[in-house]
C-alpha cells in the first residue's frame, strides 16, 4: 500500500524525511506543499489525490493538522495515520504546557500584519516560543521565513475532531519531552490512538534510527 508523507515547517519533500526516503523506495510519496503557510483546507485535496485509492498517511508537526482533516473528510482513502508531534493545541486548552505555548505565540500572530513588526522580531519570537534556536539567516532567508510564518493559521484556530483516531488506525509519536505534543498525545490516546515515544531527537522524531521500523510494524498491523 502506498505511503504518503506530509512535512511540517522547514524542509519539504524527501528532505523532511531522510531516513524514510532512504528505506522505503518507491512505496513512499513525499509531498511538497506550495509553501509552509498553506491553510490545511488548501492542502487536503492534494493529500487525498496522492493517497487515492487508499494509502497510509504520515505527517509531522503542522502537517498533522492537514492529515487529520483529510482522514475526517475521506476515512475510506486514509488507511492509517502516523502523527509525529501533532500540535493540536485546540484540544488541550487548559493544559499547562499548551496554555504557555499559546500565550507565547498568540501575540506574534496578533501582529502578523503590522508593518512595524519586523521579520526578525517575528522569526526570533516564533523560534523562542517553540523552543528552537533563533535562526542565523541572511536577509533573503529571513524574509522568506517570515513570509511563511505570517501566512500560518495557528493550529489552535483550526477545529479538529479527535474522534477520527477511533475511526482511522492512528499512531501518535512524540519525543517524551513533557511538552505540548505529549499533552496532545495523551488526549489522542484517550480517543483510541496508539502512542509511541522516541526520545533523543527533539521535535524531529522521524529522525530516530528506529522510527521507520516502528512505522512499518504499525502499517503491518492495519487491516487492508
């Protein structure tokens, strides 16, 4: 069965999934979104076309939002979901890590259309809020990065129904860092998702040497 991979912020296509690209060969299809700020509703038809008639869907970070929307729209096309560090913070409002995360990010997006809010201020603030180092970009790279960030629809503003993980077999993978992703994973596990912790690779759990083997074992357990 075909496997479609959907990246999050940053690298796209097979560059976002280097271990899986090296291992899975022709079975895998690595999508490249138009740009990182694409609203999930715009990306969803591309995902479903890539999966048709039926396939496994693997997503990372913000790409997980599109993945769940695609599964909810066409569960017969999505054989399974692997969600790597899903940021579904709309499901975990009131949880401590989620509330701190939204409190740090919301003021940035409130000012995203403010011409006095510089690209450096936006990018640096975003990096600090998500626990990443402030990027050392050239002016051109900074402008591209900020444009992508300003185009984001924050995940907490996109309604998602967690019940889809009881319909479509779902594996949620986190780093075990006791952060927003672990809070989301707990909620999804409560709705029937399987949960896997792959520590040591931060937000990019797909770079763990055992990740692909775990993915393959999960796909093998999913009925045709």
